C-alpha cells in the first residue's frame, strides 16, 4: 500500500522532477565543461606540438646547414687526396657535436675516402649499395635517409645526412655525409625524455613508419605496420591535428600529430586520456554528488506536505474500496468532506453513480436492437450473451447458442480454425478478427467477419470479451466479380499491346524481306541455270519465304492480317525444320524424327505450322533439363465415329497426325487443364510469357484441326495434332521468275520511303522495260505526279510512309487525275486498306514481302485492262 498510495506517488513525482531537473542541469553543465576543457587541452597540446616541430625542423636545418658549410670548404679534388681530406674532417670539432656518429667522405663511385672518427676501419669500402648514396646521386641534392642499422660494432640505428660535391664541370666529384646516432643524439634523446605530465611523451616517425625517437629505446628503428598506429597513418595521408586514439600498449591517449616541413617525418605528442581529462572526471563526481544531495533534500521536504494534501483523497479511496459490499444506493454515495477538488470529485462520482443506474437498462435495449450481431463472453471464454440480431440470423434459441453451442453453426471446414483463433486470443488477452462461414436460418452458409475485443470491469481486471459480427457474403461476391472483370481487362490489354507491337515489327521486317527476296530473285534470273551460286540463292529465297510466313503468322495472331492457307506437305515442313531443331535442342537430348511414307498434303499456312512445331519442341527441351528423348513423327490416320464419340470433337475422315513426345518431367492434371490459357506458365518469372501453347492451340483451331495432350508426372508429355488431309499435291518450294511474265514501256510512279526497297523495285521494273519515276513519301509523290504532266500510267505506292501515307496521297492524286491505276504495297494490313480504296478489287493490293512474279504479273494485268 505504501508504494501504491497517491501520497507516495506524488512525493516520488516531485522528487523525480527535482532529480531530473538537477540531473539535466548537472549533465548540461558537465557536458559544456567537458567540451570546453577538451578543446582547451587539444589546443594546448597542438600548440606544444607546433613549437616542438619547429625546434626539430630548426635542428634538422642546422644539421644540413653545417654539412653544407663543410662541403663548401672541401674542394672538388678532396676525393683525390684522402689524407688531406682526412685531416680536414678530423679538424671539424664543431661538426662532431652535430654528427655524433661519424663524418664521411665518399667518392663519386660510392667508396669511402675519409671518415672521422678514424677507428671506423671502413676506408676504401664500397657503400654504393646504401640507399642514401643512390638517392643523393639520383637527386643531386641534399638527402636525409630513413633510419638504418650502422655497420659499426654497436650497430646503433643511425640517420645519414648527405650533400653532393660537384667539380667545375658540374659533375659529381664526391659525397659528404654526416650520421647521427638515434640512441645517443643529445637533441633527439632530450626530446624523447621530455615528460608531459606524468605519462605523456614525444615520438618521431619517418615517412616509412620507422620510429626515430621514442622514450622506449627498444622501439627506435622498429616499424609500426599500417593499421597499428592510426594517427601516424592519417598524418602520412595529410592530417595534422589532435584526436583520441589507442596506444600500441592498449592505453587510450590524446595524440597530436604534425608532419615536419624539412623531412616529411611525423612528430607525435601522446598524453594518456586518464591523465589529460582528470579535471573533467573530478568535476563529474562533484556534479553527481551535488545533484543527489539536492534530490534527497527535496524528498525530505515534500513528504509531509503531500501527506497533508492527500488526506481527503485517502478517505474517498477507502469508500470506493468498500463500495462492492454495499447494496443500498444511499450507502454507495460517497461522503463529501471538503469543498476542494477532492470534494468536487466526490460529488461528481455520486452523480455518475445515479446516471449509471438509470442507463443500464438503456444500453441493454440498445444492444438488443443493433443491426450488427453482438456477443459477450466471460473470463472462462464461455459466451453468455447473444443479441436478438444474432438469434434471428441463426434461427436458434439463446439456450442453444450459449457456451460453445454457437460453434455448431460454423461450417465444418472452418470450425477448427475458428475455435483455435478464439481460444488463442483468450489465452493471450488479445483482440482478434476472423472470417468464417456461419449457417443462416434458411440453411445456407454465409461469410461473416467476427471481431472480438477484451474488456475490463470496474475493478480494472479482465472481465471477458465482447464481439460484433457482420455478414460480408454480398461484398465478397462483388469483390470476386470485380477481380474477374479486372483479370479480363488485363488480359485484353495485354493482347492489344502484343498486337500493336507485332504489327509494328512486321511492317519493318517485311520491308527488309522485300529487299532480300527481290535482289535474290534478280540474281537468280541473271545467273545461268547451272551456276554454282544457283543453289545458294535458292536457299536464301527459301529462308526468306519461311521468314515471311512467320511474319504473316505473327500478324494473324495479333489479328492484323488473315492467314494465307495453301496446299503444303507436312513431311517437307518437318524435314526443312530438322537442321534448325537439332541446333536448338542441346546434345544431351536425343532428337528422333520419323515421317510417313508419302507426302501428307494439308491446307495450311506453312509458317504457322513451323511455329507450332518449334514451340512444342522448345517446351519439350525445357522439360528435359537432365536429358531425354524428343520424338517427332507424322502419320496418316482415319478418324471414325468411335474416335469422335470417345474424344468429343472432330468429324470423321482422313487426317494427318503430328506427334511430339518427350521423356521429361510431365504435368499433373491441374497443370494440364490450364496449359492452353494465355499467359499461363510454369516457368520462373522472366523465363516464359505463357503465350506459346496458347498460340499453338489458336493456330491448330484456325486450320480446322484438333490437339490432344497426354502427360503424367515423371513420365513425359505427348502432344497429338490432327489436320484434315486434302487431295491436292503440295507445291515445290523453289522460287523462280515465271518466263511468261512480260514487261512494257509505260511510265510508272514508284512511291516508297525505304530506300533499299525503292531502288530494288525501280531496278526490277527498269529491267523489264518500264520507265520509272521514284518518290520518297506521299507529299513527294503528289509533286512528282504533277510534274509528270499526265504521263504516269500507274502508281505503285507504299501505304505506311512519313509526312503523308499512301491512302491520303492517292486521294490527292485522284483529285488531279480520277481513275488513275494504283497498286498498294504493305506488310501491315490494318484498317488503313479499305475496299473503297482498292475499288473492291484485291488486285490493287500486294502484300510485303513482295514476290517478283506477283508484282510483274499484277502490273501487266492492270495496265492491259481498258
């Protein structure tokens, strides 16, 4: 009770408020002090580093200056007089103070000529292998070497300063060098021993991360590999400043780095963070102690004051605790002992109690008459109330629904899901929503949405669940119908888009094929009959014809052009496709092709039949990823009435049968029932459009044929295609110019925007004697017709052209010369070609790709008419 009373809570609230305010104030002050102090420490350390770096730079300048002065006193021929050079080096006592290790004179070839002290015993030795020698010769200027181990007995780490000596011809005569011992050099040693506070220190690194100066002499001449000294790495990349980092021994330090101007070395000042920020840590402790003291003082002052303020509230609270044991309304009313807010709250409570008694009956009546179905359950999860709307919906008595009796009306398929959702929600005291089918009074099952929420009693404890249910059957049906309509619309839009794309491609592709077929035919005519190229030209024409058939198939599929059925031989089609099929099917799949003896003639578009076989072969290939057998065969078959009755389609008669079988993965019944649906595919996204078998089905139906599919999972798939046989023989595929085609001397106006086709047709017509005027578009055609002044006997005009299409151009020309003869050309026969435009005579239109025989014969036929 002590920790749940209002007095305790208010006291704690005031205490926490004071504590928070003091903490925020203390933390803010501390953070400001910490930031200011750290910035001050960093600035001071940076200033110290700048001063020390200047001293080091000055010292290095002194080294180089002294060495330059000495080299100036050495003549260029000193190398040739070793004894004289030796006496001069021995006499340089001042330089010995700088170069505490040795002074050295080398010849131009790198041999040591003279040295001090003399006991080095290296006179005459070749030092050209040393880096300082190579760099001095290369640069021709003063060079300061990285540290290296001396050849002397103690093998101390040294740094070599070198100056080249030139003769009168500016040729290298020798090199003067001075070395300092990093462990014995007084200046660097004094810097290394410099103490910053208790544990701060200086260190110096060359550009290769070699340690030149460090208070720990064992570190001198050691190298800090990249990544082990982050501040040195940053300094070598151009950074100069101060940052917190970690020393190699694992101690956090405040480190400042600066590159020396004279050598590019890195001078670093390191100060342990614990020592550098010691005043900050002391200030933090003072701030914490002061805040705690102020908070405790506020607690001592607030407690008795809160006890006085909450005395009336405690009396009112005791009355509320005793309320459940009072049956009489007069006893339930709270005593009013003051006129302050507590007294006002007691009076408001009494008013609310009276209103609650009056409204109990009102809410019960409201629930009973709401149009929504309402239920309520107790803490045992048993339903103890259903409103009238529920009972009218189910047509059952209240006694039958109470407890878990309501679940008997739930559809058997939904009962487990419904009860599990209901019980799991009760166990977790969580809201839930579920959708299930409930039996209506008429015996049918309706879809309803059931939403349940936990509620608490007046004591604040969990008292049960209350829920509402809505009949959503009509809405679900409407949504299903809407989704079906949206699906149909999407499919229609896809088909329209495919048709538009196909038509555009076919238009350009037919132009290309026209040029190929035209020029190939002209070559065939010009070549002698036994010429070796005759066979190759025939193959070009045969391939072009297959491409033209494919284009017509695409246009027919997109409803841009009707099919062009003609007597064809299925065996010939399959033989022509064999080479392409064997290239399409990988080597791990065996291809078996078997054709019926004797040609099977059917009335069909050969390009579409080729497309059917290719699509089925590709599907079979994809079904045999691990290898298998692809079999394609043709047979002659008679369908009798028994077959028709068993399969439910067809008419009796003779048929050509194409069988495409594979030994792949096969299909289940559910998949097999949908394979001919547009856009249905079992392949991964991006690897199938779902149009292949839909196109196969459409093409077979267009040819009055039938298609069957037999498949089992793991046992492959067999497609059987039936096409009605005809008695007419299939024509030969060879394309030649008919000798009966004749030319003429008339003037023709050729209108074509494609330059290749325009030149090809012009050359063809001229070869047959015609005079040809060419135009590049509709506007140009009208102008050329006017300029010809009535000499044009016929117009050969493309339909799709820029600026002005063929239809508009012909109408403009007809206004100038009514009845002028015309032949339209196009590979895209949308609504732009009409019976009115062709005067009801199909001879006035020729489709691309143009066949030479057809064009020449059509021109001559129309010109010869009166």
